[in-house]
């Protein structure tokens, strides 16, 4: 097994590092979410000017035609440089590849050019109350009317929906069809009559997540992606791009491990260091081992992608492992921060400007977003271990 990157891949890494050194914006704490969106939109446009957005897209659609390894390196280096994430992540990472694979030529010409420079933002209208991880249980309906569909339902956990122009939407077009059958994949205009977006305030105080209400929203015929009632297969293309390798999460947790080691050695701004705590030393050693396992799991998945092998259920293991590792590491973080862990807003008592405490609050959701730990375990149990599907017991 060769774990080294090729000279061409290392040259790609060096080119990206050089560009980031020359263009990385200074760190900032935007006053409002709207300010943050404006900042990230400007940053994405700057990346786009350097041809660093959507590098995995084919060249004919504005990308670099980068390999899966180069795309992995890109995400790793962006995280290592603490570069801001791009704003239009749903558009670049999920919508673009899905439309390239399944969209009509008219859809590609209309929507793809506006995604990379963040001229039009996208959101993902998949999850619903009661059907978050089990998307086949969705209740949003699309009924034919004239030359299109009328959509009614509710979506939730929709990132940046209040700023989005378009959304990829799953809706049931055949109510009589079982589970995954009878679902269609649409492009929804977030400015259409009948769309209501309500922000959801999180533990961190931010409101980038939203619930979206659809009341008889008209979706024209040419905004259907693929064929009617065959949207589940297309949705799996989208979901495959959402899971798999997690280089950004790997680097974030490498840096978190460094923070944990520093706090143990030096203390949290005036608190006594914990160098001699043997139990803590064992926990930190376990965290270091798990971060390394995450790296190797990423590389195993990367190898499958490079060989053009299907990802399969192994992607669920990668997601399950790093998300629960993250929560264990953040529990150790809060123990080391002590009372200062309550200070998540910038101020005189906050450690690292409150960044570490906010990270703890954010990653409480790690075992929920992109598929809950329970769902990931079910996938592994059924598709890897071959265990029978559990049946709910009925009350007598």
C-alpha cells in the first residue's frame, strides 16, 4: 500500500498553499448573519476568480476537472489554513454534481454558471419534521396542475434558506407508491408565492438553519430533474456527495487536539495546568489515536473513489466515527475549560475569544446532521453485517 501523494498532487498542494498565503482574508467576527453572508459571498467570488471553487467540476462547466485526490487535498489545505468555508456549499458540492449527472442541458445552462461565483445561492429542501434521517417517509406532496406541479409541505434544518434563490426539493408525486418509490426531485424557486422561511435560533445564537413552509407553490414542468417518480435515485447521488471522506472535519479535529494538549499543559487563561493528571493523559492519548484512525478511514474511502468503486455503506462508518469522536473530544474540552467554558461570546473571560466554547455547542449536533448515528448504525448493521431489519413491536 502506497500512502504517499504523487509529485503532481504535491505540486497542486503547493500551488494552493501559495494562493492562500497571498489571498487569505483576516479573521473577522461579523456583527450579524447578513454581514457573515456578505463576507462569505465576497470570499467565494475571490476564490472563483482564482479558479478555486468547484475544482472537482468538469472543465466545461467552470471547474478544473480535479481528481478525487486533488479535491481531498483542496479541502484539507483550506481547513489547515483556517480559510473560511465557501458560502454556496450546497450549490457547489451537492447541486452542481447532481445536475451535471442528471439535469437536462437547459437546466445545466441556466443554473450551473451562477453557482460557482455565488451569484445565486442554493439550499437543500430534503429533511422534514418526522422524516429527517428517513427521507423515504417525507410527506411533502407535489400534485400535477397544468404544465407543472403544486407543492405543499414543510422542510426543516435548511441552511441559509433566508438568503437562497433556489432549492433542491424532494416531494412525493405518487402517494400510493411505497417508501422510496413515487418521490420526485425538483428545483424550487425560494422567491415563489407560497414559500415562507422562518429562521431557527441555535445554541450558538446563530440562525443559519431554517424551517421552510410550502403552501401550494407552483413548480414548472422544466424544473423537474430526471423523470417523475424516480427522484430517489437522483437524491442518492446528492447524498453520496454529502458523505464519504471528511478531510475538513479531520483537520478541524487535528487542530482541536492541539488545543486540548495546550490547555492541559498551560491551563485555560490562569487556571492550573493538568500535566500530572494520568486519567486525562489517557483520554488525550485516546483522542490522538482516534484522530489518526479518522485519517486512515478517509484514505480508505479515498482509495475506493480513486478506483471508481462504489462507496457503499462504508461512508456511514466514516461519518459515524468522526461525529462521535468529535463529541468525546469536546467533552474533554469543556472539562479543561472549566467555568470559562460558559463564556462563548467574545469577552474578557472567554478563552480564545469564545471560539472553543462555540465549537462545543456546534458539535452537539454532529451525531444528528448528515444522518443520525442511529441511522448510520442501522445501515452498517443491515448492509455490512447482514443483520435482519428490526421490526417495531405493536402494542397488544
